[in-house]
C-alpha cells in the first residue's frame, strides 16, 4: 500500500482540480492530487475547447444583471461578480505554460482555450509548484476523525495496490455526472464526489436542473456544439425540421426524435469557417470522415446526448464563500459543487462553468491550505466512510456492474424523465433505481467498478427525486404536469441522505462576504 | 473507440498507457503496449494526440468496435492528423497549424446573427 501525508489532498484531475492544486500550492501547502484518470487528459475540459466567462470590469454590472435574469431567481450577483473578477485575474497567469491565441486584430484572447493544450499546461503548472500527482488512482472513500475530514483512500490501478493519504483538508473536484453516456470526455465522471461527500453528511442542491442535452452525430462522442449553429435538421422523409421557440434550446429536436430518426447537415457553414475548423477544433471533422461522412453535403443521423450534471447545475452544497462543505475540512470545486449561485435554473454552458471551475478551484485551494496550517497533521485512528459498493449490508452477491450502469443511463437520460417528465414517469424510473440501489446496498462489493455503479445510481436517484419534488417548470427543469413557473418555488431544493432522500426547499440567502 | 495499434510504428514510449484517462492500455515489457480493455475506451482521442509515433487509430463509433482494415487505415492519411492539426511537436513551427480556438466565439456570433 502507498501511504502518504499532505496538507491538502485534491481528488480529481480536470480543470477545477488543477486550479485547486495551484491555489493550495501557491498558498504554501504540500499538495497531493489523485485522479481516476490522468491529470491533463481526464474529464470534459481536456477533450473540448472551453470558453471562460470573460467580461471587462466596466461591463460586469450589465453582464451580471443579464445573467441574473436568466437564472430565474436562483442566482446570486455576488458570486457572479466574484467568478468574473477571479477568472480575469487568474487565467492570464497560465501564460508561461499555455500560448494564448492572438486574434486577427493582433490582440491576445484569454477567454477561449483549446482543451488538450489547456489541461497539458495546467498539469505543467501544477508540477512546477511541486505538487505530487498520482494518476490512475481513484479515491474510493473519505476518512474522518471525530466528524472532520482526515484524508481518503483508494486504488492505484496500474500498480494494483491501495493508497491511503492523510490530510486535514480535502478538495473534491471530481466533476459532474454524465450518466455513463457518450458526452465527450465524461466516461469517468460517474458522480463519485457526490457519493463520497454525501456519505459524510453533505447535502446536494439543484439536482433537478439536469435536463441538459447537446447534439452529436449518432454513435459518436463528438458533442462539441459550435458547428451546429449552421445546422439544418431533417426528418426521415427529408423534410426540414424548423426550430420552434428559442433556437438555442433543443427541445424541438427531442420532440422530433420521439417520432423517428433526425438527420442533419452543415451545408450552411461558410467556406472560410470550414477551412479554419481543423485549426479551431481539430477533433471535429475526423469524426465524420472516419465514418465516410462529408457533413457539408451528407445528411447524418444525430442523437441528443445528456450532459447530466456536467452542463446541468446541481451538486454538493457549499457552506462558505471558500467552498467548504458542512463536513469540516471538506471542500468542493467545479462541477462537483452546485452552480446555482452563478447559473441559477439554467445551464451555465461552457463559459460560466469554466469560470466557476477556475474560481472555486483557486478559492478552495487557498482556504484548504490555510485550514491545514491551522490544524496540522491528522494522525491516529480514523473512520472509513464508504458504504455502497464497498461494504454491503448483507451477503455479497454477483451483480453485473456494466448492467447497473446501463440501467442508470437508460433511466436518467430518457426523454420521458428529462424533457417530458411528469410525476408518473419520474415515479416509474425511481422505482427501478430505488430497487437497484437496494440491491447495491445489500450485495455489491468490489473496487472501482462497483463504486462507480453505486455513485451513478445514487446520482440518478438524487436528480430524479429532486425533479419529482419540484412541482413546477423553471429553466432546464420542465414538467409536463406542472408547465409553468410557481412564484412560491423561487427557492433552492436541498436534498439530504444517501439511502433515504429528504427534500427541503430553502430561501436563497446570499453568503455574507 | 480505440481500434488499432501499429506495432511497427510504435516506439514503446508508453505515453498512451500514461495518458489514457480510462486506463485502456497495459504496458508490456520489451514490446508495444497492449489494448487491454477496449470496452473502457471513451473515444476521447487523447491517446492519438499524445502518440508521437502516430501509431494509434481511434474509430469514431463509440458504441462498438468495427475492426477496420489496418492496411486501409495506414493508407488513409488519418494517422497523426489530430496531432498535426493541433500543431504539436514537429508541427509547432508551421504557421499553418497555429491554434485558432479564439475564432470559436466568432463562429457562434456569425452563426447566430444570420
């Protein structure tokens, strides 16, 4: 077994995790990062091209006002201002590791970065600060001492050994949950952090805001949205499907897909953009070519891919502006945390979510380093907090982990439980997921695969339970049986519990600065 | 998903073993790495990007393997295209491959303005 001690342990390997490690290391902490995949290639940022919410100081008041309106009474101006100013100050500090673009006018563009290079640069930055990185080393459970965080333990997949790291501060930056679907780069985002934290008593918020979808060529993972501003959609007979309502919303495609396959071409993309595309997003066109498709001429079948809680909103509730949770010493950053403060009831898209991931990473890193200095080492006896998939309540029995994951994907991403849900469809899906959860709790024992199946199932239960309790439509949470927004529900929905889930609605109260 | 590893091109640097975020490859002493867990591939193309020898091919079907013909893939010109179009390594000095991600915002603006 690998045993180690750190001031701050960062769990995760995407952009929030990397910025958290930067924040902690720059504040003088000894930092260890553990990631299920590999820091630099893990997660949804590495395979994409994130934009950051990037607004000059003099334009921020207006940008925040606009965003608050879109947030439908669940956003908070103070958090929006904080992520704008933190991102503005911090992103350019990557310049020694990332070559920011110069636009045609000769100006440096900081906001848009290419994922593989960005995450490669962040890894180099983290390494330059002396952070120890353990790749392919998923965390399986948190360690507690008298109710406070004391570290974590997990597996090293390539060395085939366990690890245990003691730390008085732990940052969960494990990403959101893509429900094991084809969203690019999301396969390892199985909701692990939600389960790890919830087992120590941390609540979740905003989980009902998870009906967010994006377009991909069917059977592919290419969920990058940019090209589809030039899309034309067709039904099986070749008739054009016109967007209804807001052209940015994809609900009309979900309606069309219920009636049969939907096809698309990109014939309206101007030639100069086609020529530039390989150097904007190198991974887009090969996906088509490798299936023998010319997307500018041929009609190709599309799918709507769930973005789960990644481009959705929900996650762990935070108690402080430093991103600490209700478990002392446990912090959450990026998509592991609820983003309702900055996005409200709608998706933050890539830009707000990236600004949030960077900012919450830096804040949690700084605060975790400060806390660790105050607390010192975590020695002595600890409790292991992991339950589902690790320590079954009954006799271990053989359960097919791949089948468990397939069930989660089917129940949590079906249009009947996302775009077109009602009490009946949600109850039906929850019956399936609750039964699966009971099986997991009773009999599933194993390592990473079992734990992933448990975390996926738990996350789907939280999302659909929250959807059932919010009896209105607001933002990306829509209900067929409650199609309008209810004024009395301009409140956050807090879920507590892993086995039995309790829902409470709480007023939006801004955390005092 | 990951389909092919061309052993004659592979330099056994094991970058794919290190970089794959879903741990698909196993290193093999004295030989090219093995595609040990093809089912775990998440079709993110990271291994292709990081392969300095252009010895890997990821098919764009993420649901199932399609066993493409290695000779056809070798002749396709696809090996190494992601790394080249990204301007990595030996392509870094060629201005044709400059990173133009900044133009993403313009693409959205122009598209939505129509």
